[in-house]
């Protein structure tokens, strides 16, 4: 069934703006449908445990189950979020750097930003200005951070503050209150006396010997500090949107995504199911939660609780980002998993793998090769590709005889057809089997024949990476017996293609609307100039420029046979029956000789009926002085499509300039004449090399 044309509808609401923020624990609870508390996955008869990570109130992952929240199946239910609470707060792996920056900005006693009130007022006024750009805010925030770092005493409470830095181990933050100051003499003296007094107690003596004034800021301490930050100081931390709070940087509650994005796969090899990495990580977090709560309620040792807390921190970090470094060997997981970040980033991630680029039908991909015999708007398609790519053509009185012949040829002979769909039916007949003559005899107007790709079909040609709109353009197919996609070298520049093994993609539009839109908007001939600055992008390149340069040298003379052979190269394609008006020879005695400039003039205007009369005066790349008397013959003068003097080079034949002869033809006479002239130059340059 052909695709329906898109028609815009009246919108009830319009999006004014999009704002990104970190969800607070309260927002996570509001957006979720249930709280997850059970670490177990299944109960009897393989049913998901209620309030577990596979609870059916969050959606389903199998076709025979029904969502208990909306009552819909797998295809209709989009899934529902849950949440789980952590026994102890932990740092967020993605916001760890921001957490350290905020701690370096605020006082570790009163939580005020360590700036004078006058400085706070100036900075706040700038940051809250709605016309202040993002980059300016970022620079100002860096300025605030540098100024606050230099303050050793808090202007608000006079407390001494030292440096805050990332500590050894996984997600550790250290605060040294005496950094940059001399050691306290009284403290050192008392510590030495205490060490002497405790010589007999080895354990106590060892603990005092390793005493360090650097304190560790754990997530619980940091959360209390962030809660105490005054609301007026939050903008100075780089959080200028409404409702922003630094406390959201500390993880106390975690979203549990719907079941449909982490499906359970029933294993055919062994009994049971294979669970998704996210599901297993959530189950591990719940297990550590239970262990911590058990130790805390049972009065367990502080060392055990601290060890469990470190494990909770590790598994929450791996849940978000599974490729973190710095994991201690005794805590490193045995099996690598995919976290939320890994699902999104990279070539196989959600954005590049599923949204920006998708696998599509009616497309082909193979190596590209040059072919100067093809026109600028043509692409050579291998016959074996043309037999697989089909176009659904509707039978009508004008094409019924042609369609019958294609049906008789079947799928193995080109041009042929692969399927026939009768009018009013959804069933397709595969023509590899059965009586094709009978199917062709019964063919009626209104039936759809999925025929092979044929000469002249509209196709889209694309080379990745698609960096601008000319990376995918429309060409006309020409079926050839080779095994590679072929096209004229003039079209290399917009694709940034070369022929050292590059591969390109070809797409066959499936509706008449798509073909018309592609031809008008994306046509190769309609995109000869770049939208960046209007300079010509599709023009002569490489060998064509060299051929044009050698042909237009002032000492290039051709005999009658050579001149005729070069002129005959023009007779091909739509110009096969065109009449060529040869100019009179430049030299008559002792032998008739034509100059290369005269042959080049024929490329612009082959006969007197041709309306193309190009006028161009410009400097070549090798121009010295004295205009047309330049010793290097680099003053180009074209009058009424006749090259009077000058040798053509990259500046007058190549892309990226408005002094190009093809740009003048395009501007004054249209794209059809410009592309024809390029093609003639390609064929003549190729033959000129052979001469």
C-alpha cells in the first residue's frame, strides 16, 4: 500500500520553549506509578513479584501479557516508570565534577557562597539577566569559582576553609582545612605528648601516628551542606532556572524505567529467562539496600556499613555509566554491563543507531567508481541491485503492454518484476514460481506491479557522513552490468567522495509524490551551487581540469583528423543526433590546423542554433601582467562562447569560485546547459588523454 501524503493539522498547543533540569526526589515520586522494594524478580509459575523490578504495573515485555496500569498489550502500552529509594545517599557519577565545584565555592561550615555581599549582588544581577547568553554565564561562573577558591575565611561566619579535591578511590571528596597554612604548633605538641603516653598501647599508637587532618566529605555530609545553602546564593552556583537546587545533584531516589525497554528474554537453551543489564543492576542495588538497612537496624559495625555504602555507590554509578575508571580491584564487577549512558552514546547508541540513522527497505550500498561517460545527473546501478530494488507501478492503459512484458520476464531477467498485487487485494503473488504467462494475461488496469529498477528511475544517492544537504541528492538511474555504483567525477565535491574504497547508499522512492519532490528539490542539477555563499560546487575536477588546461595551451594544434575525433566525442546521449558547426582552421598552409581553444569553444556552443553565448574576462592562476599579452597566456577572454585567449585552469573550470565558466552558464542560461557543458568537457578530456 503506498504511503499517504503528510498533511499538517491544527494544533491545540504550541511549544514555547524547552527546559532541561535534574529531577528532584519529589518529582521522581510524582512521575512514577509505584515504589520498588523487592529484590526478587519472580515468584511461582514465573510470575513477576509485586513491587519488584519486573512488576506488570510498569508495563510488559511479552505479547501474551497485559499491563496492569493501563490494561493494554505490548504494542499499545508505552510503559510506566517506577522508583526505588536508596538506604543512604550517593554521589551522581555524571554530576561529580559539578558537586566538587559547588563545594569549592561554598563555606564548609555555614554553606554560604564565599564572596563579599557587594560581589554577590553584582554577580547575581548579571546572572539573572534574561538576555545574558549561555557562554557569558559560563565564563562568569568560572570567574565566581576562581574568586571563591582564593577565600580562606568565610566572609559570613569567619570559619577557616581549605581546599576541596577529588580523593583516591571511587567518587571520594577530601577537604583539607589547613591547606596552604603552617602546621598548628600547639596541635603538633599535644599530639607528640599523646604518642609518648600511649607507647604501651600499640593499636592506639598506630592510629594516632597515621592521624591526618584531611577529612572526607561523604554524600550525607554534602547533602546537609547543600540543603543549608541560602536560596539567594543558588544563582551564583550556575543554577539560574526556577526551582533549581544543588541537593538534586546527590542521588537519594532512582528512576526504574518501564519493563518494555529492558525486556526479559526466555532462554531456549536453559530453563528460565535472560534478564537485561538494567534489571540486574536494579536488583543488585535493592539487595545492597537491604543489607545496609539490616546492619543499621541491628547495630552493625561502622566498617561494615561503610563497605556496603561504597558498594552501593559503585553499583549506582555503574547503573548510570558502566565504563567508569578507578574501580578498586576488590570491588570490580566480574561481568561488564551496559549502563544508561552506553545505551545512548556511540555509533550503536539510541541517537546515532536508531534515530539519526535507521535501516530502511528499498536501499542498496556498495563501492563507488568513476565513469566520465555518465551524465552529471546519472548514477550507474549494477544489474543485480536493480533486480532486487523494486518500484510499485500501477497498471494503466498507457503502460499495460510494457507491464505484461515485465511480468513475463519475472524476477531473474532484467527488466522484469518480482511481485504482482491485484486491485482490491492485499495478497502479493511472487513471480519466481507459478505460470507467469497466465498472470500477465490476467493483468488489469489498477493492479500494482513491483517492477525492477529501470533506466531513468529517480533514486537518492547518499554518502555518509551526511554533513550538509548536498550529501544526499537525487540522480537518474542507469542500469549497468558492473558490480559498483558509478557516477561522473564532477559530482564528487558535494559528497566529499573519492574512489579509494568509499561506499555510498542508494534509495529508491516508492511513491509518485516522493519521486516528484526528490527530482524538484533534491535534484543533482538543481544543487550545482552551495547555499553557503552561492559559489558553484559541482564543476570540473581532477583529470577534467588537466585535460581542459592541456587542450587550451597556446601551442596546442590539431590536425583535421584529431579535431574531428575530439568534436565527435560531444555526440552522445541526448546530443547524439546534434549537428556540429566546425570553425575554420586557424592555419591553412602548409597544412590545415585547428587550435585547442577552438575545440574548447565547441564545448560551450557546438552550433549556431545553440543559444549559449558566454562572456567572461578574468585572470587565470598563472597571470603575470599585460592582460592578453601575458607571457603565461593566463588572461582568459571568452566572447560569445569563443575562447579568444587564455588557458583554462582550476580557477575557471573548478568549483569554489564565481569566475568559473560553468557558473556563468548556470547564471545566464540555466542548469541544463551548464551540466551538458560539464559532461562534454569530461568526454573530450578523457579522449584528449588517449590522443
